[in-house]
C-alpha cells in the first residue's frame, strides 16, 4: 500500500475497525470495514486488485 501511494495510486483497502487509525496514518484513501460492508457495494471501477 505504501509503495502504491508513493507512486501516486489511489489506494482502497479492507480492514477491521481496529486497524483504521494505522491505515489513515499511512495515507490510505478509502478504508472499507469488511465486517459491515461488501467491497462490491462501494467499489465499482478499479485498475488493479491485489
């Protein structure tokens, strides 16, 4: 994630609420709580998935 951000990518990831603060500090653009939200419900167009 950090490399992708450094290269200028918009980064979207899934995580539990316990990890949200760390991911925000890393500059992640969108954090999806996989306990409550299906990724397909909020992300529709991406260039790559890892």
